[in-house]
C-alpha cells in the first residue's frame, strides 16, 4: 500500500481514506487547504492505485495494514482520521482494532456490516458489482446514468471512467463483498471519544442501517447531515466546507490529543 504524505513538518496528523471507484487523489482539492497546518497521510488503497497494479484485499486487512504502517513509522497517536463510504468502513474497523490512539474520527457515509442473512448480502453485492462492472464496460455514457450529472461534471465522470479502466473485476467484487460483510469484534472498544458520522440529506434512507449500527456500537458518536450534495460528495464538490469541518473537530480536541506521538 503506497502512502502519500504532505506537511510532514506539522505536529497534528490527519489521515484521509478514500472511497471506492476513485484513487488517493480524490482528496486533491482538500490537501492545499490543510497541508500548511497538518501532516496529511493518504493511503492509496490496494486495487485503486494506478502506480501499483494489484487487487483490493479486504476492509479488515487494509485497516490492519494502515495501523502497521503508522506504528512502524512511530505514529502511536493521530489527531484525526477521515474515511468516506468504503473508506468509512476501513475507519470503523481501524477504530475497533484500537491499536493507535485517535483524537477524532469521521465516518462519512461509511458502510457498516450488513445485519442480514448471508444470501441477502451476497445478492446485494452481486447487484452493486454488476452496476459498476457494466459502467466499466460501458464508459462515460453509462456512468452518466449512474451518477447525477447535476452534481458531477463531465470531468468528474471522465475521472471515474479512467479509474474503472485499470480497476480489475476482482477488485470491484471484493470491494462490495467485503464492505457489506467485514467482521467486527463482538464488543467494540475504542480509545477515540470524538467520533462523528456524516451523511447527506439525499441519502438518509440508504444510510438508515449504518446510522443505527454506529449508534449501537460506537455509543459516543454524534451525527451530522449535509445538504446540497450526494453520497461522498464533500471532497469533490465542497472541499472548503469539508476542510473547515475537519479543522473544527481537531480544534475541539484536548491539547494532549491534537499532536501525533
């Protein structure tokens, strides 16, 4: 897993974990707004790294690999970790593993393990796989049907098309199969006491079960709804708002939790 870093001279450490069907540069509009005051780490997740062609592994394995990298580089504590959609699933598992001290955490439209019979989760994974794989084969025209063109520009859709051209069918399948079914400890204990779950007004119905799961298993969590965007739209469509919200969370942390160790 390739790690991209910015602002290494800064004491406060922020990790950004990207969603599926994009690359690590999904955060390119965020970095310039935050690298002056924060040490930013962005992992290029397996299967979505144009420079290191491989396949997606699993939510559990990536969360473990990220913690391994941090500890190997002597980052025993971080100020904040953010993950969107698939990245939110990785953040949830990272928090549950409880290997690194975390000041604040943001799960943005994060996918939680489905609490449904196995056959149902498998059918959902097949549906999601087919939608994206058909988009991979069909290119821009089909992608325009899958994504709201009122929100995403032609350039945004070209970017997704570019990613899908090198992403393998195995990566697409593993992404949805793992995000729907990843394992969590029966009794989740995390040292992070500042967890926020973000979602857009347009996805309230889709995130209903995820919100319920987070309320049950991360009981100190708070919830924030955003208007005028769709699922995972902050980084691409409202980067200034996203940056200010992350800064807000870091600012309210006790001094002992703001700086990396």
